[in-house]
C-alpha cells in the first residue's frame, strides 16, 4: 500500500483524534492509523477543563461533549475522614467525562476514508520522506508524521531513543460505580489525604461516581489470592465510609490498576526531520493537575494552526509556543504527587496544615495559569478561521 497523503497521524486516542479533527476542519489532507480494531479508550473518567473545552468549541464538538459530561463547580480537599481542609471553587468550567465518550464524539466527526484501524507501526524511516512499515507487512510514505501514540510511543523510541519514561513509584487504581449522588456530591470533586494514601472521587453523571486511589509502590503488597477490590477495601478501611461504599459498589472487572509515570521535561526537541510529537508521546505527565488529555488537545490544535500557516519553521514554532506551559504542568504535577504521599504522622500533620493554610488565591492562580489559552489568539489571527 502506498499513499500520496502529505500528513499521517499515528495513534487514535484523544490527542490523535483531536489532531485529525483539527486538520479536517482546516481542509488539510491526512491519514490516521490506529493499531486497535476500533477506536476505544481503556480507562474511566477524565477531567476536561475550560482550556480543552474552548478548543472543542472551536472544533464544533464542545456542546456535544458538555452534554456527555458532568459539570464540576468546586474541589474539596479533606482528611481521610472527610473533614474539609480547603474548599476551592473552580474559576472556570470543568467537566468530568468518560474517556470513551470523547473518543466516540471525535471519531464520529471524521470522514471514514481519513483513517485506518488495525494498523500497528513496526518501524519508521525518518528521512526526506517518512516511510512506515506496519506489522501487517504493508508500507506507506508521507511528508509529515505526527506521533500521538502515547507514553509508550513506538515512534519516540525510534526517533528519540534517549528519552526515557520516569516512574513515579506510585500505583493508581481507577473505578466507576453506581451511586446515590446527593446535593453535596453532585458538582464536587473530593480529594482525601491520609498521608501514605490518597483517594479521589467525583460524579461522572447523575447516577455514577468515578474514583481514584493512589499508594506508594513500595507499600503495595498484595498476595496472589487477594483480589484488587479486597486489597483496596482492607487498605482504605480507616477512610470515611463513603470510600468503602464506593469500593464495595465497584465490580472487580471495573477496577483498573496502573503505575504512574511521566517524561521528565529536560529534553531538547519535540520534533526531528519530518516527525513531530504531541501529547503523552513527548510530554507525558502524572494526573495530579488533571491536564494530561487537555495538554494533548492544546498541542493538536496549536500544531494544526502552525501547519495551516505553512511556515518553513512550523515544528519549531509549535514547540516554542507550547513547551514552556507544558514543562510547568509536568513539573508541578510531579511535585504535587510527591508531596501528597508522605511517611509519618508529623509529615501528615504538616501536609494537612499546608493544605488548610495555603492561600485559596494561590490554588486559583495556578489553575488560571494552567487553563490560559490566550496565546492562541495571535496564532489564529494569522490563520483563516476554522469552520
């Protein structure tokens, strides 16, 4: 198989599909390849803040995604017994949405001939033209390759083998369960800090709750006969009863376990020759600021505008626009993750005091910095408006 398309996107997750929809709205020809047999997302809920929602508005899918999601109005940071330490209203809109809903909404917007499924990359030759070999022993050539294939990117391992994944040495569990969502829970994101453990929960819709549990990897000790659910029930037994209710209500098959990791932002480039990276493939972050997918969405829209402007330095312009903000988010998220899991009772007390007395305006200032996309205004002013 050979193609004359100029641009290819590798990866059909949230970042890759946003990239594809941006190019489609810009009337730019592309071909997206996804290794799975269908567009799907193995995951649970996801927080989508106003920075991503405003971009989805520009792509004419924002209204649909808001209808699919659930509005959050505030964060409550609390002890493991649900004693509030700090309440922080969100200064702009934040929605909790199932990842699969975002995937379905974006993929349904794409022209059917703009993508191919069940196409996994085996190797890439990055010279004057991009030559791709797939595992089904077919080949394609393109002028430009946009890598959106996640933290374990095959493309990055080929182009930048020196960039390594940095383990956070923390285990995270995610789950969704049916729940009686009262007014106190309806629009609130809760985060509970015990010291060595964290537990987070928020409404996914009117009848379901999305929860996350985090523990240091070195403290994770489960024998082979214990189910994950029973392990979590035992580990979080001293937490507020709502935590145990959430865990008890979640089917074992609906609990996902992963190890947290990121890519330390100390590398030089996001591109090489005709290959450019977006999202987790080049700046994976831990989830402590809820910005992993949002930053991939910003990448995709920004790169799309740069490509539409058709400058000779498209990739460097894209990186210059995006890199400072991304580095800030990766570093801040890493720092929050490390500070939130501590060792002993004194540190726990100090953590609770820090949360309680850290100025609310500082939380909101950080949030405003993260969601700021005013930098797109100048870029859009040099580009024909997307329709």
